[in-house]
C-alpha cells in the first residue's frame, strides 16, 4: 500500500509523486481513551506518551474521495530527539480503521508504505478501498494503523530549497563535477535544516521506529503486528531490533538490505538485478512472436546500443527515422533501468527496437528527485565515496558485474545523492534483548528497487524467518492482480504467525 497523500495537506506540505498509490478514507467521533503510559527505550530513559485522542479525519483533496467513515485520526507527541526524551516534541499524525468484527479482533496491524517519503496514514484512511485496500477478512480481524513518519505529510513536512536540485550534476564525468555534486548536496542539506529546523537531522529509521513504539503505547496496545513495504521493511527491522518483545508478527514485503551495504555493494546488487532482468526479457523474446526483436539476441542488441552511445552515434528515434538528438550511455542505462522495471516485455522490446532501428518512439523517464530520499537514506546507510577516482572504479566494477546494462540508475541516483550530505550516517542500534516472533520476508526475484540479495540478508538477520519469493519482475508484492498470491500468503501469516511459519525456507 504505497501511497500518495490524498488528504488536504497542511500549508507547507507538498507531495512529490515518489511512490505508488493506495486509497484513503476517514471520519469519526472522538472516543474515550486509556490511561497514561510510557514508551520504553531499550537503552536510555523513557518518554511519557499521553493516550491518543481520536477524532474526525481531514477531508480529501479533490479529485480524490474522502476517507472511509470508519477511519479516525489523531496525533502522538514524541521527542524530536529520542536521546533527549524531555526535550522539544514533534507531532506524528496517526490514522486508525477499526476492526469490522470486534468479537474476532486479533489486535492492531501497523503499516508503512516506504518511499522514504510516502505518507503512511493512507493505509488506514483508505483501508477498505476495493482495489488497493485490505481484504474484508483482514479488516474483520485487525484495527489498521497508519501514520505519516516524522517530517512527512502531516507530521511536519520537511522543506528544502529544491531549486538547488536542478544544478546538481546527475552523472559527474570528471573530478570537478564530482566535487560540484558534493558541494551542492551539502548546500541542499543546509537549506533543509534552515527551512525545516532540527527535525531534519532526526528523520532516520531508528527515530521512526521509536515513534512507532510511542504510537503503540498511545493506543494502549501491548504488542503490534507490522507490515512494511519497500523502505517500510527497514523500519520494521529497526523496530524488531529495538523492541522485539512488542511484536506479535512482522511481515516485510520487498525488503531492503538491513546490513548497511556500502555504495559499491548497493549499486552492484541493483545492477546485477537489472542485467538478469534483461536476460529474462531476452529469453522471452526468443520464444514469443509478440517480441518486436524476435530472432535477435536482446543482450547483443543492448551491447550494440551502448557501443553506439559511446561512439556518439546513438540517436533518439522518430516516426520517420533517427532524430538529431544524441543519446549517451548514461541516458541508455537510465532507460533500461526504468523500462525493464515496469515488467512489460512487449513495450520494452518495442522501445529497444525503436532505438536499434532509429524508427519509432521511446518513452524517456524523467528523473524524480526528492530531498526526502537524501534526508532519510543518507542517515540510515553509509554510501560515502572517497573521491572521483573511487567513484569511477566502483562504476567500472558494477559494469563488469552487469555487462549488458552497466548500472542500476535508481541505485546510482541514491548513492550520488549522499555524496557531500552534511548529516552523517547514524550507527546501527544495538539489538535489545527479547524474543521475536517468526518473521516473513517476501520479494520478487527481479525487483530492481529492492533486489533479492538484500531480501535474503534481511531474512537471515532474524533467528526465525521464512523467505517467500515470486518469479516475477516488479516491486511491492502485496497487491491485487498478478502477485495476489503473495497477498494471501502474507495475510495468512499475519493472522496466525506461529502456525503458518514453522521453518526457515530460504
């Protein structure tokens, strides 16, 4: 349920189209609340968390429908800096969709749609949407809890000087450009701090995981079940590390690598996945008459396209033949990353044929830049590269590992966005004592955003875990349609985690 914000945003909130949609819904009367409680920190002091006061949810921003009448909303106040629990506070916007069958209610299911940068309250606001919501059976058994992570949506949306983004070199080609990239990234970070304040320095995954436990306390629950998608899996892992005894179940869909890979491993994992996905497309093309390049080896075709791009002779195709517009190798890698990631073999082959013959149309994907990626990921991961020489060496090794596609453009965007970022990576927190439930990790075999090796490491990081995979191209399995089997598997696990998962399957 990766979502775009559909409620009317606060005056300073601006959604940036960085993730997929779920649906929203809400409105309700205020309820009675339980007594005061304290959210426990595994190491360090505790922070008092008042009980949440539920009320009506904001109306939707046209043209979207209003939230479900069953949805309720409220705010949980948490420390801005969890190392200073008595210091300044910040508000976390929370939404709840109450279980439709209270007599069969299991508990609460908290979720996060990833991004980072997606407003997670939508998961509860639109929990009963017939297309992108939960199944009726799940709605009977759980109160659905969604929240906007700190600095996102209605939880104090971070603001930066985005005009700086246009000046940052997308693919530095020499030492001067690499240094300019680092300088401008640092300037962007400074603008975020100036416009947003100290909250920007505390939007890391550990802080959000502590916020999640404050929400648990505020809603009066002893334990939570959690489902995280994409970056939300990182938050789930952090919560498990900090509060193992507070988890009833943990489902991680399209999992990130929890072991803080460096820039090279992160880029290589993504690049090899792109290359394998091209090999998969080539195998389909050899068998299916629908392939526009049937009879040709698609890997040889892309090798030829890169040779032309390197020689400066690759042109953007047109209806009557090649146009004067040159296509360089970086643009070709960008195209391959996003076209292959769509999982539409006919369309991708057709566009590759257009590039190869010079006649036809290619849909170029605009680069989506959002400072929130940098604010969050550059604190959670250490992607720092020493200098331009090391950067070129990393690119060369990635291209050797992925000879037909060279690199994963999305992974490279993330790595480059952290160069020169002035808020350094945060150390991984120590694992707290406590017993975890069996964990379920789910991933596509060809996921260009969260590659399978990272999901395998995620599963291996838990004492008891199962890895469920589907042999598909795509990201985010928990959805109706082609990957609905994963939705059924995850729902069965969340309903009965100990009976569903008995052994490690990866």
